[in-house]
C-alpha cells in the first residue's frame, strides 16, 4: 500500500476512532447514572470519583498491586447488617501500547469490625498455579478437603492462622461456590470475580453474595 492510499483512509480511521470514543463516553455516562439509582435504592451514598480514603485503604491487597494506571470510580457506600460496605469499579492495565489490556471489575469491600483476619488471598486455581507449586509457589491445601484444594489457591503469610480460619464449615461454603476471589487483611475483606464488571441491576445480588461470604467466616 502506497503513501497516497494511507492518506486516503486516514480520515475514515480518525472518524471511526472518534465514534468509538463517543460511544464509550455515552455508555459510561449511562452506567454512572444507573449506578446512582442503584445506590439510592440501597440507601447508600454515591460518588463518581473514589473517596480519598478508598485506594490507600486497600493498597496492600494483591488486586491493587496489579498492572498500572489503576483507577477507582463509581463508588457507593453504606451499612448492611452492622457492616460498613463499599462497592466500586476498579480498573488496571497490563502491558503497554497495542499490547496492553485494561481489566474492569466490580469490588465489594466489607469493613468487618468484629473480625480480625490473617492476611490471605483465595482465588480459583489454574494450570499455571499448579505448575508454580512445583517450583515452590505457595498453596495451602487441606488433606481432608481435596475438592476445595483442587478448586482454589489459598495463600498467606501466617499459614497456622489461615488454617484455623478455614474451618470445615468455611471450606464447605467455598466448595459449593466457584470462581470467587477473596482477599482479607485485619478487619477488611474484599470480594470480586476476575475481570467481572457487574451490570447495575446485578449489584444487589453481588452485594448479597459478599454478605454470605462474610457470614461464612463469622461462624
């Protein structure tokens, strides 16, 4: 293709890019308005931008250390059953330029004042994790619960306390609920599904799922 052909198609490329940006802007604006209504229905406060304390409060969690260009937005917060709850969109980018991918997901963060978690990360186990274990990548398994150990990768600094936390009741809960990602530190527990951004009408169900997770640890 010669340079004159490149020049001929350039306006079409720019017009296409402009349309894509406009469509994205309109979609995000409609999503924000819908999330405002969801927050109102839940009796929660809402901010399109993250509260000043949200990112610093969660910066030591593994999710928030991934990639670059991270951003929290469309945050709603309030109380449910005596627990402070925050629900927000989180995005981060891996790679650079045309090889980059931006991940979007919804996070439920629970401030569990009555609990004191050891630092841990629980997520679905995949083939790469299994290969990594051969080279010493940590995975806390339970001999009496092979199904749980097959489904999930469980990691953390204090293995003894983590084993104490994951009682048979907690393990049974996670055995029957797949594809969950949980992280906890001290009294904060966050819940998300990898690269899963909830539609506005799914937020209430997602919140209820987070509350069930919290209840499982409160036995």
